[in-house]
C-alpha cells in the first residue's frame, strides 16, 4: 500500500461528482441555474434509481449478494440507506449554493445539528438495533438536509447577494 498519491500533482480529480460542478458554479453568471440543472440531473441519475432500489431492496440485494437470507436481513438497512441517498442528492444543490454564497456559518450550523442528531441516535439505538441504527442515523441526516433545502433555496437561491443590495 502506497502512503501517498501516485498521481501527478497537476492531475486534480473531483472527490465527488458534486465537486465537479463547483468551478462552473463559481464562474456562472447565474449560480442558481447551475444548481437547478444539477438538481435535474440528480433526479434522473441518483434519486430515481435510489428510490427504485429502496422499493425493491430485498430483490436487489439478492441479485447482488446471491444469498437470500442475507438479502432479507439486510433489506431494511439497505432501504433506509437508499432513501438517504435520494434525500441527500435532492439537497446537494442547495448545499452548493451555500458554498457559492460563502455561507460557512450556515453550513457549520447545519453540519453541527446533523452531528448532534446522528450521535444521539447512534448512542441510543445501536445497542438495540445494531446496523440498522447506522442507517437510521444517516436517514436523519438526509431528512435534516431535505427539510432545510426549501429554506436554503428561498433564502440563497435567488439573485446574488451583491445583486440584491444593488437592487435595494
């Protein structure tokens, strides 16, 4: 195992698909349009497949694992994780708008609340539910993000902050 990257320093790859959107978002004349187009792409490429996998969690796991018993036991956890993926994909463009608007305090507050909720759920549920507790904690994360998304869009999805103050 190599303790460092063997890629040349000039080769920079985004760590997530969303990170690939950041340069476009930073240079766009209308960041909200970029976020909307990202949301549309996410709906088709991430949200719909995740919801299908959640709806058919046990058969999907059986096809993947070739073990009916393991698929049956893992289906509830897998279902919750797929629902979380869908919720996170819906809320990701709003998070990028926060980054674009340099709303680091809002991002920190959102992540802090997620940390507190997830930590509390894990401490409370893990002894009783095991692996399912982790999926519930991630579902809470996705739910918090999803509930904050409309507020973020309403507050930061319109004109740039500089454009708003120029209009006033």
